[in-house]
């Protein structure tokens, strides 16, 4: 073979092209499960973040509720004023939300209230939120000790 013959040869042969496609497809097939599990984990983390947000905002609505100035805020399907009334009337109570059984909420929320030292002035509030559809998500729990206004 002369040097001139090598200079005339341009491009890849069929075998080289097929080997390149084979290696590229092998890499793509091996990475596909990683990508799908990554996307699924991102979706689960997004759901978990939303659960934490709903739980924290529910706790803030209860803590910042003022009986003298009632508002139209809701926790899931229930007005905050109705929840506060239930909490004030009982020393130890557990409220499960949503109150309506046929509600289409993604979450169920359990609010437990216990009076500390038998007084009505200091409450221990425990909240737990559960995702109704996704069983792979753990429940999120939040506790607070709040003074009653």
C-alpha cells in the first residue's frame, strides 16, 4: 500500500460504524434505568416537600389564629375556626382531616391536642400527614407547644 492510497481513503467503514452504534446503544441501555429511577425519586421528593409544606402551613394557621379576628382560612377541607373550636372545647382531642369521607384530597392529616399541666393556657399540638396514594412515602410528623391566646 502506498502513502497515496492511504490519503485517498476517507470516512469510516461499515464495521467501524456498526461498532460505534453498538457501543452507543450499550451505554444508553445501561443508563436508562438510572434515569428512570432518578426521575421517580425526584417526583417522590417533590411530593414529600409538598407534604412538609402542607403540614407546616397548617401548624402556622393554628398557631396564628386569632379568635377575635376570625378569617376564612382552611386546612384541607375544614375552616380553621371550626378546628380551633374543637380544640378549645376538649382537653385531649384527635381530629382527622379531611372531615368528609368522599373528599379528593391527596393527604390525610391528624391533629392531636393535649393540655399541658391540666391548664387551658398551654397546648401540645401533634400533627401527622399521610399521603393517601403513594405508599412509599413515610408519614411526616410535626409537634409544637403553643400558648393559647
